[in-house]
C-alpha cells in the first residue's frame, strides 16, 4: 500500500485553536472580509464567514458569490485583507 506524499497537518495547541475560533466568530458577527490561510492550499481570496458548523467542525465562507466549506482544522490563520 502506497502512502500519500501530502505533508502532515501541523498540530496546534488548544490556545491557538481557541484564538482562531474567536477570530472566525468575530469576522462572521462583524461581516468582515477575511483571507484564510488554508493548510496545503493557496490562501483564499477575500471572503466572508457566513456559517460555523460545530457538529462537522467546518466553516462556511462566501467566495465570489459561492459558498464553500473549509474544515476548521485546515485553517492556519485568519487575516484581514490590505485593500
């Protein structure tokens, strides 16, 4: 059986994950546009957080008018665009 060459997602402590969650909640509440750094992918274009699903640990974002779901643990950082 061949192993995938995809790098392993870095582990982060509870404090970092809690802070990340708070930033996502704040961005959703304030309807702020954010740029998400997603593990093993390109950064997202500026998007709006529209839903947080605790049951599936996914974050719903609107990107260019399309809703996308991103696994919470794949989000490495939440940044505000400099535009």
